[in-house]
C-alpha cells in the first residue's frame, strides 16, 4: 500500500460468512483485501494484496483476549512491527476513541467519533424490522484522526448503503508514506470493531 491515491473506499462483502472487505483507491484499483478470522478468542486479521489472497501484506493481531482496552498490532509480511491501534477503554462505550501508536511505541494520532448520537440512532433503529433496511442511508457515523497538535489529518465516514457496508477515507492534510500506511491499517481494524458495535 504505497503511494496511495485518496479517497480510499472500504466495501464489505455481504455474500460471505467471513467479515471481510476490499479497499480500493481513487482510481478504483484494489489496494488490499482484508479478512478477519471468525471464532477466534483474539482478533486475527490478514491484509492481502487482492481478493486472490496470494500475497499477504500485513497482519493485525490483538494483544489480549476480547477486552475494552485491547491494542491491535500491525506487522508486515516479514513480521516487522509497524505500529498499533488501541481502543481507549470505557471512554469508547459512548463515543469511539482510539489512539494510533507508531513502531517506536509512541503516541502519534488520536481517532475520535465525530457525533456519538449518529451511531446511537443507527444502532437503535437498526433493531427495528423494516426500518433497519434504511438506517444505512440515514445515519452515517464518521471518525476524525488528528495529530498531537490537534491538526486534522484524515476522516473515515460510513457512506449511505444497504447493510452499512461502504466506508470512505479522505485525506485532510499531508502525511508521509509510513503514516498513510499506519492510518489505513488503523482504520481497517477500527472499522471491523465499530461495525460490529453497530
């Protein structure tokens, strides 16, 4: 995932039993196929070059069993640690909050849900028969990533779609290539977690 052309789109596959999605860039080119192993006590996510799954690019693994403050470490195909994303424990119950940490274990970015009420309404109405088919077109949460100086860097937003299966990452400011890669990996793991929450 080098020289990324934004915006990046994540589209979940609803025809499979796995929790997986394809990431494409602004030109429509596939930049990654993300597959989460189901029925694992610890999160285990593989990021492949494409849907053929012939080339593994990255792994994302939880550092502990399911927990509110679990961190998810990114490694490349050689096992080199690239960083991690950590959920901010109980603070994430109402409004999603995450921290993106670099390969030197230093806090680099904050990720915050922009409007918690959007997700609440999406989750509540999503439980009502018939109405649940339309929540994906009405309530679309977004998540903002900022650096330590509170400068906006990128945004992940759920797009209007049936089953809430489409998301888009837009770039708001310049960042280096390593940061782009880390941010995209962080958003990939985060959206797997947040989509499960509702």
